[in-house]
C-alpha cells in the first residue's frame, strides 16, 4: 500500500478571542493551507504558494479578514 508522506508545518494563531490551527502542506512542489477552528475546518479558496511562509501569511490574512468581517456584520434574528 502506498502512503502519502507530504511535508507539512503547523502553526497556531490567536486573533481576538478565537484560536486557529493552521497547517501548510506541500504537494507536488506547491504549499496548500488548512485552517481549523475548534476542530472545524474552515473553507478557503487560497491558492497554492511557493513556500510554507507565504502559505501561512495568506492563511493569517484570510483569518483576520474573516474575523473582522464577522464583527462588522452581526447576526440578526428574524
């Protein structure tokens, strides 16, 4: 059986009162990101990057924009 052995790096990131786990993994020379909050993966459309550092930078920018947007548009009940 073939097993995937992808290079990966992990990072935690706290923003506001929320905590996120970020993972960058290399597949076929490109780095991809996974963003998790409270065991829930967050969907993202971040493009692959050339290295893990750029991958983490893009993921952090995505998280900060998403958290800031959620603060600006509160949920209302009908």
